[in-house]
C-alpha cells in the first residue's frame, strides 16, 4: 500500500465515504488523512488502512502547503475523475 505523504485516497467507510483525501502520514495500523476543509492539515483524521481505496495518484508538494491549496487540488482530481467516468465510449 502506497501511503506516502501526498498520496490521494478515497474513503471506503465512515461518514466521509467516497470522499477524496490526501495522506499526511502513516503508521503500522493507521493512515492519517485530510481534505483541507472539514479535515484541515492541522487536524488529520486517523483511518484504518482497510477503509481507504488507493487512487494511484500523488499530489505535488505545493498542494500540501496549505488547506486552500489542498482543497483546490482534490477538487481538481474529483473533476477529472467525473469527466473520465462521464465520457462517452470510444467507437
């Protein structure tokens, strides 16, 4: 599991299910994540690694410098995913 700082994950369980989150740090049994809004960088949420879904994407260091930049980067990723899922199939 790639739980390096800056990795983008999706919450698979809990109140924040389906939400894009950025990994701040990780330990053996917990992954600390935030989104810059209701979970700011100063107060990351501890989640069980079983309850997160990896996206394979990583945020650049400048996206992790503040809550506003983090929110913007995650919003952009969500938008890219929505466009890719909503695209018509190739013929």
